C-alpha cells in the first residue's frame, strides 16, 4: 500500500548532509542567487575584457 503525503508537506529545495553537517534549504533564495550571478557576471566580464 502506498502512502500519500499531505499537500502541506513540501520537499526541501536542498538537503545537504556531509558527516555531522546537515543543511536544509526550504525555498529558493532568489535574492542570493541574483546577487551571486551579478557579482559573477561582473567579475567574468572584467577578466574576459581585461585581457
């Protein structure tokens, strides 16, 4: 017999377990992703065009 999860139970976006470290991210951090992509794009442009 299969069990069904309730709709309120949502799987985490990221569940990372390494040794004693257990990191769970429930929802996508869009502001952090936007910041990282902006900084990464700027650094990539400086490196690419600075040659």
